[in-house]
């Protein structure tokens, strides 16, 4: 062990200075001196009691200086237990009270529970009601504490301790209830190593209620779990189990079985050396069982009782001798030596009184009542008086147990009520949250619907505006086409007809034979023919244009460009993809791209100071690509502020899910590129369609 050297130095130091410890030297021993001091005080029996308590006092002084409260509670818990083991009740109560205050302050449930556990053990023998109270408090705290793996069995240990206290005070019903809960806890948490002790206590409780068959059953059950006990405890558990089976059969009156178990116990490996007390008790118990089974070898039986007493005397144990003297008195009475029997019964009574062994005191008084006929009434009176006193005491204690349990149940019920209230409030809060979330979703959906409805209305409005614009343009084009057709017909039917007549007349004059007339007529005829061909060509072109499909979107842009070019005297070149059907575009795209071109051309006129502009409108890879290039003064794209015109352009591009790229350099002109993906527009159509299908009334 790493502390061995340190402990040896401490012992040498203590032995040299007796009880006057050098605090300064001890404080420098290790970073965690308190652990060493507490461990040494608890385990090193070579030190005097004063030296061990002095070590604990030094540990207490150092613990008081700790600033970290969690560490402080852990150390106070160790120190409190050490004081209790050394039976320094004053220091124990003081340390324990400080531990409870600090643990409660920082909500250290485990340390708080350990403090109550120590108090339960402290009051266990002399104030069983207080012991039960503190064990119950510890149990409740351990149930809600965050216990580490080494302390997970704490709740079961408290139930086990409460069962033992109640059994010792003959509250068998309460004891049985607690130990059954402990067994259930151990089983649910796979703590099979604790089940021997639990079933053993359950069997002892059945013995107290004189349910011997049940007691034997549970002792047998306990024996099944001995292999699961800690290795160092298995020997003790085995001898304990055999002894309990023997004594229960003895109480039941099955003496042969009792003898068999006692003989088995005596043959356990090295029982006399390893557990001399158990060996001494087994000698006398076996002798008494044989006596009850009819053995009349009184001298042998009496010798066994005396051998048992000699071993107990060597161990300094007096408590168990009352039992031996009572057994011996019964054998002597059976042997006919009444005087010696009374003498041994009186010894049993005396030892029972001195050791506060009330059960043995009652049984010795009962035995004296039958042995000493002269004082039978006196012993009987003492018996009944003591029995009444003990029963009254037991009833008082049991009433206190019941009151503690009732108060605990009330606290539990109150806590459960508070838990139910918290649960109800939590459910209400969750309900309100769900309601609020639902309301938010509904409102948000309505807002989105209104937004989509607005977008739909805006798109329809844009389409309507564009249609109106195209309608005006269409009427103009229609008039223009009609006029072209009328002119074509006039030229074809009027002028060409007349020209044909002239040519025919001139052809007739060609019959004149004079050279001048022939030459002149030939020239005129040729000119008329040329004129006829020219007019025919014009007529065909005009007529072809009149019947050809007119693309209104492109014409609208062409007219816009022509108007701007005419008014600004700037040369504007327009090119577009002629194979694409531009009129199939959504109205939203057409009106916005038209306005973008219009705004860009206005910006060029106002700010660019350019002489040439190129407008390209192309369709490629499901995208519309609009380029507007000028050779003007340009501007710094990064530093330039966005005017109203550019903001309007950006706004319109965003409406149609397009992208804008501007490249410009000072003195080198500006190139503005707008790309618009067609699939996104298809998606918008589907969204509008879905909206109409889901909300027919709103749509």
C-alpha cells in the first residue's frame, strides 16, 4: 500500500511524542493528508485511542480550510464515520451536524444521505425510533441522489437496516415489509451478492413470528446465494447459514435435523480457529439439542456447556454465557440435582440482567418459576412484570415506528402531490406550447398563402399590363400590315396592270421600221420591263410580310430600341435568337425583361455618354441571356452607389429568380448580363396551380 511508509512515520512520530502531535510536520506529509489521517485512525489498532482521535482532530482542522464545498462534504462524511467508529460521540455529532448543513446547502444528496445513515447507526441500539427516522431519511435521499456504481446499493442497505432494527424490537410486520422491499430492490438492480443477507434477515423475522417452516424455507433460499457473496464473506455466510438452519429446527422441535446441522457446523474447516465464538455456541447448542432429543448422558452434556463457557471466558464474552447456564440448569434439573439447577438458573438470570439480555432474562425467570417452588410466585411476578414492561416498551417503539412511517408516507404523498401538480403544469405548458405552435403554423401558412396569392395577383397584373401593351402594339401592327397589304394589292392590280398595257402598246409600235423608232421603243420596253420586275419584287416582299407571323415581344423591344436610338442619336444594335418562340414566355418574364432593357437604355443615355449600344437577347441551356453593352465612360462597380434605376433592375431580376452580373471599367464602357432560368418559372406555375387546388376559395 502506498501509504505504508507514511503511516509508519506517523506511528513513530506519535510514539515519540505520545499524544502531542506535530501539526506542521503532519500537514506536509502528502497533498491529501486528511485521507491518510482518517484511514490511519480507523484501521491502525497499534495506536492508542487518544492518538487516533488526535489524528482525526487534525484532519478536521485541515478540512475546515477547504474552499471547495463538494470535496469538503466528502471529507466530512469520512471524518464523521471515523469518529462514530471510535465512539467519540461528541465529535461525531458535531461533525455530522456540520455535514448535514453543508450537504443540504449545496444539494449534495449522497453526502446528506450518508450523514443520516451514520446517525441511524449511532441511535440503533439505544434509540431505535430515532434510528428508523434517520434510516428513512437516508433512504429517501438515496432514491433521488446521483449514485456512482460503488454506492448503487445504498437504498437497499437502508431498507435492510430498518428491517433489522424493527426485528430487534419485535415489529415483525414492519420488518418483513422493509426486507421484502430490499430483496425486490436488489433483484431489480442485479445485486445478487446482497441477497444472502436479505433472505437471512427475512428468515430470522419468520422465526420471531414462530413461522418455523417459512424460516427454514428462507434460510434455504439464503444458502443459494452464498456463492454470489463477496469472496471474503462466504466462509462467514456459510457457517451462519448452517447455524441458523440448526437453531430454527431446534425451535421447531425437529431435534434430529437440528443435531445434524450442528454436527455439520462443527466439521466446517477450522471453525474453532477462525470463529471461536461460533464454535463455543455450537458446542452448547449441540449438547442442548441432544438433551432435547433424549440424550441422558448428563455428565457429558454438562461438560460440553462448561467447555463452551471456558472458550467464551477466554474471548472475554459474557453475553452468551447466560444461555449456557440456562441450558445447564435444565439438564441438572432433569438429572435430579434441583439445587444446582436453581443455582445455574440464577447465574443465567444475573448475566442476562448485567448484559441487558431481556429475552434471556424472561426465559431464566420462567425456568426459575418451575425449578424453585418456594419462590415460584416471586419469580412469576417478576416474570409478568418484566414481560408487561417489555411489551409496553415494544408497543411504544412500534407506535413510534408507525408514526414515523405515517409521517414519511405523508411526506411522500405530499411530494407525489407536488409531482402530480408539476406534471399537470408541465402538461398544460406543453399543451399551450403545442397550441401556440399550431397557431403560429396556421398563421404562418395563412401569411404564406396571402403572399403566394399576392404574387399570383401581381403576376396576373403584370401579364395583363403586358397584354395591354402588346394589344396596343398588335393593333398598330395590324393596321400597318393591312396598309402594306392594301399597297401591295394596289401595286399589283393597278400599277402592274397599267405597265403591262403600256408594254403591249409599245410592243405594237415596234412594228415601225425606222431605225430611231425601233431603238427608242426598245429602250422604253426594257425600262418598263425592269420597272415591272422591281414593282413585282416589292409587291411580293410586302405581301409576304403581311402574312408572316409577327413576334409581338421582339417587336416591342425593337420599337423601344428604335425610339431610344431616334431620340438620343445613339447607334443601337439588336440581336436575338430567331429560332426561339419568345411569345411563349411567361408574362412575368416578358414584362420584367422589357422593363430591364428600358431601364438599362435610359441609364446608358443619362450616364454612359456612349455612342454605341449592343443589345443581345439569346436563349440557351434553358436560360434567357440578356446582354447590354455600351462603349461609354464606365464606372467603378465596387465603389459605385446603387441608384434608383439599378435598384429597380435588381428588384425585377429577383422577381424572376434571375442573376445579374455587371462588368465595367473607367473609360472602357459597361457590360450588363442578366440570366433567367426557365425551369424556375415552371416551378412557380406548379406552385400557383397547387395553391389553387388546395385553396379554391381563396384562389
